[in-house]
C-alpha cells in the first residue's frame, strides 16, 4: 500500500489575472486586478504607516492600485487598507505599467501550456475563470459568448489529456465596475451579480468541470478589501460586511449546485498560516488561539459548519460592528456547507501577546514575527514543511472534511542558462520536504488529503508584488518584470522531478 491514494489529484495551480493577459480581448471588461501595478515600477512611492524603517524594504516591492480622486492621481498598496485614499476611484493612469495586461499570455498559449502540464502527468489543473470575460461589468443580464467559448476550449484541451479542471469562481478578479459603483462586496447587490455569473458557468460547463472553489483565500480580506472583494475603503465595518456577503454568496452557490448539479464537488478556499505561540507563556498561547480563530477559522467555520461562530460574534461586538444579516440568512448559511476544504499553505506564523521589539519578516500579503527556528526565502517568507503537517492535522480534526492543498510553493529568482535549462534544486528541495510532510499527515496521522497543486506551476505574475522575477513554476517563461521577452517556455529541472513524483504517485521524491 502506497502513501498516497490511487486517485490522488496531482497537478498545479494558476489564476486568470496572473497568467492570462489579453486583458481586453474579445469583450473582456476590466477587473480589480487590471489596475494593479508591478512592485517597484510605479512612478508613485507609498509608505505604510507604522512600519519601522528597517522593515520598509519588504513593502517597497508590493503591488499598488492606481486611482483618481478628482483631478488628483495616486497609488496605494493593494493589500494595505490603511494606505487607501478617502474618495479615490481605482483607475488606469497614463504612464503606469500594469503587468496583467500581458502577464504570460496564457490566453494565446494555453494549448502549449496544457500540453506541458500533460507531459508532467497532471491529473488536475487548478485555474480560475475571469468573471469579466463572462460579464464585463458584472451587471449584464446576458453573458459574453466569446468569453464562454474561450473556457470551453481550455477545458476541452485539459480533457484531451485526461486532466481534470479544478475551477475557482472568484480569484481576485471581480469586475472593476462593481468596485467603483457600490464598493464591491461591501454592498449586498454584488451577490445577485455573482449568482448570475455562477449559474451561467455552472450550466455551461456542467459536463466539463466537476471540482469548483468559490472564493480564493477569502480570509485575505484581513489585509485589505480591494483585491479580495473590491472594497476600496479603510473602514473595518466595510471589510466585515464584504466578508459576510462573500460567505453568504458561497453558501447560496453551494446550495444551488447541490440542488441542480449533484455531480459537482464544491469547496471553500482559505489561506492557512497556523500560528505558533511565541513562548510557553499562557498569554502567548491565548494569543495564538485568538489569531487562529479570527484570521483563519472564522471563515472556514462559517462556510464548512454553516454558522457564524461565537468568538467572532464577540469580536464584532467589541468592534461595534453589526453584520447586515437579513431574515433567512442563517438558513442559507446552514444549507450551503461545502464538500471539501481547500487551502493555500506557504508558511506558519508566530503569535505573541506583546510583539513590540520582536524581529519581523515578510509573509503572504503581510509581515510576521520571525521564528528563529526556520529559514527564510529570498522574499523573507519563513519555510516550514512540518507546519504543513501540523496544519493538515488541525484542519482535519476540526472539520473532518477532505482537504485539497491548492497552493504551496517557493517564489525565487531563477536563471535561464544559455542552453535553455534552469537549475532550481532549491525549489525541488522545498517541494520535496512539503510533500514528505503531507505524506506523513496522510499515512501516519490519518488525514484525508484529496490533492496537491503547487502554486504557479508555470511562471506567472506574483500576487503580492506583480513581479515575474518572483518565479514559482516548473516551467520558465521568458519575460521580465517589465513585460519584455520572447514568452518562450522552458522546462526547469523541477519539471522533470515533479513528472517523476506524479508517475510514482509520490513514492519517488529523490
């Protein structure tokens, strides 16, 4: 008996806004991601209030949102709500570079890319549909047929090689129009637009897609609501409203799918970075529990258990926030529980009752207290394979639902050699250690894990920085942070290593 189940879903993951390009082709409308810059390349400079000078370099490469405010133009950090201007409107600005306009041009290279995925032996491919390819502003009553046809072609190409699409409905690419018009998911009217979109794609692709995810990393809203939810506001109340409306929408979508398409499997997706207490001090342990609940479990508890947990109600009470709960909402949440739990896992965090003066480092969309027992990536992210095993055990014990690891990977600077090779032993080592930890969680701990799709299986735009140079993929794409290059694809050493991993169902990690 092997470590991994025979039907284990090995694959890779991308997102439309980070790989497709062709941002206005065939009737596609602008999304919130389209007006986000590449870190360090904007003509504006934005500082984060309250960040000590020695940590500012972690934020100099973060992506900006460009905006207009009357005659004034400016930029703010996409994941830092305290940099958002009052009264600004996200907008394209002359002279700014927006990497999503081209990205790696998956839109025109999808056949070539999927063929390479097939060569690696992918069982599945996690991707997303760009909402604005289907409904350009989000408010249309009829979908854009050319956008629907594009994804028909992508799914057909996947099935040609026996690859199962795993499709995220909303992955940081909601219509810009809904952000501008009524502050995105802070307004309940967005729910009706999302329902229309999801019902359209469910019916269109009911025979082509079995696995669906509702919202990508819904809990990332704690860093700022623009990218996640189209909320261009500093107000905590707006972020809480937006998170609630998204979780309500997820329940509506799951219930609709269960009623109309029983063949579907639908999961929620959260960014999971488990906190360790800084010390054995009781206050640090309590802070770790609080951090776990508020930053991770609240979102999972609501979408998996079907109700808002008591600790969150108390948190909202302390903030003076009353959620816009309407009659019948609680029944909707209870009836729309997901079938499986999907997570991104990149690192663990550290929780302390008092963090002043402690060494900090970068993290996924934010900063963390440094764990002295862990090494760091080039971008300052802590590397913790054992933490993945810990995370899987905590999640499975809490929910007893199958877990799908739909993001995990190492962002690093790769070198394309003159002979077209890329030697990325550091990535192989990172992935090997995480797969080993996942295998132990399955084989030794009894955790049910259904699949593993490393992030950025082909190089793409970094979510947090907009850079291509922060590469994650098994496939190197010849394009730089400024969008210059041939766009030619090259297989890295990790490509051939991962091919062997899949072929042996995780038995050979050498």
